[in-house]
């Protein structure tokens, strides 16, 4: 590393003078992982209404803990006697562990005001899911809004991480960590831009009530609903492992597909939706049609735990799984980044879902 003067900008890119930043970092007391996580969480607080027509004039005063998963159906069905659901969460000791969460708090984010949350999602919260273009549009919008919101929060907390994660480390270790953080920040900033562009496409079409610019593929199942989710992931590979798009920073725009669990009058559905011009999303969805119906539940479950952090499940169901099945799901959920290699699907059978039909729009 080049020698940096005390009053020159620090080599880490923080914008601070070297003497106020990394000059004595190697002598500072290390932060424990639990303290880092706790302090990071405090600094990632954020709230804003992400409704397509949100404004000071149209929003209600309060931004609420809005559910990203259909509250009246899927979440309620997986609660235990104490009204809790389960998920895998980062542990203060490192890795991931099973966590029990109150179902009224599970999957929530401060991404909508009370007025818009109730009105916008009424067609999937209060009405039977019938695969209407509007319902698929709304479900998809909520997932894209959630992912955009999560990235905004993380970016807000990264300066704190940069200032404290390398306390007490050698200069070489500091440089390595700061380089990783810089790459991470770059990725999140690009993700924010990509999701913002996608939300703007939704917003422009919502103003015209134009749902024909979006596609969806809905898989209907009968059987016990044990696992529910809402989120998005980058369609990097087909389920057969064929590469669809590069996730390199130089890629101008990275496409993401939304996935949601919704209940139906006869069972439940896994709904994929995306803007119609997202070619990699279309090809990914079509690759699911090549999976044998008997293997489809396992493929979907393993995709959920691989890519979607916002996945919840029944404690009773998880307790019935074999040790191999539990270990497999925990491993998938604990993988810090599935991207770069396709998911390798197993032959395990986690659920009793019986495939009924698929509906494409």
C-alpha cells in the first residue's frame, strides 16, 4: 500500500482523513459479531410508502409494518399454537439458525402506508385468487418493492460496517475486508438501480391499468401448505443449469423474477411474475415446465430456500422431516450467495404437494 499522509484522504475511500479513519485501526478494540449485527440493525431503519402513486397528498400519515406474504391465507395456515412461524435467520455466533417469529410480524417491512397497503393489495388479501392479471401484477409488485426496500436498508448500514468491521486487524486484513465491502456496496447500489427501474415500469403501467405488459406462470397444488414466501431472484440459470444472464457488475441491467405463495379455493399456488420483456425470466419459467410433475415440489422448495430469504414454514412440518432433509434445507438457506453456480436439485421429498395445473399469462 502506498504511504498515506495523516491529513490525506484515507485509502479505504470513506472520504475521511487518514488520521480520522484507518491510521490506528489496527490498535482499536475488535467488535464482537453480535455487537456488529446489533449496531448494523439500528442503522438500517428505513420507512417509505412504495405505492405507485405515493405522495404526501395521497398517503396516510403512518407507514406500517406491511406484510409481504398474503397474511389472510398462507401465513395463517402455517402458524403453531402460539401463533408463531419459523424461518432461518443469521446467528450472532455465525451461520444460520432456526427462529420462531410471531406470524403478525413475519414477512413485514415498512414499505407502504396503511391506506395504500389496504387498498392496493385488497385483490389478493380479500378476494379469492383466480390468476387474474391484476392479482399477478399486484403480487409481483409487492415482491419487487420488498427487494428494493431491503437493498436500501443495507446500503444505509454499510458505512457503519466499513468503520468497524476491521478493528484490531492487520493492515493487510483491513485492505482485504474493505475491498470486499466496496464490491458488496457496488453490487447493492446496482441492485437498487435495477429494482428502481423495474418498479418504475410497474408504476407507469399501473397508471394506465395496463397489466398486459407483464407475464406470469402459476403452479397450482393440492396438499398441506407448509412453506410460504415472497421475494425475487436473478434468473441466472435455468433449472437445468443453462446460463441465462451474467451477473457481472458490467452487465447493464440484471433481470429478476418475483415468486409468491397464494392460497386458492382448492389448495395453494406458487406464482412467478415478471415484466413481459424480461427474456431470461421467461426462459427460466419455461424451464420449470420441463420438470416432471412429481419432482416439481422438490425443485420449488429447494429454489425457495436457495434464493429467498423471506421464506417461512411450519414448525410442525419441519419437525417431521428427516435429518437429511433438515440438513439440506438449512444448508441451502445458509449459503451466503447461491449466485455463480446453478442449484443442484436433490431427490428428497419434503412436502405432500400434488401438482394440479399450470396457468400462464
